[in-house]
C-alpha cells in the first residue's frame, strides 16, 4: 500500500492494511519488524474505531434532528 498518513486513509483502506499486517505477522519476521507492524495495526484499529464512533454519532444526530422536525410539523 502506498505510504499515506493514517489520517488520510479511508476506513476501507485501513481494513485492507490491517489484513496485510495480519498476513505479515503470520509469517516469519524479525522481532523489530513484527513489533513495528503490531504498533501500526493497533494505531489503525484506534483510528478505525474513532471513525466508526464519529459516524454513529452523526447518524444519531441526524435521526434526532429528523424526529424533532417531524414533531414540529405535526
């Protein structure tokens, strides 16, 4: 995968990179390389979780906004 900052990655790109990291960690690696990949994976998981949490919050906000709008039109 081309070198991008994790903040520039889409959720789908993060998941692809996590699959790549998982496959690499299943192979024979030097300890330093394995630790580096593990650290990258943990960082990607945190970023992906934040992205999902933010999306859920936005959906809840939009749904509440729709409900309130419907009540004012009744």
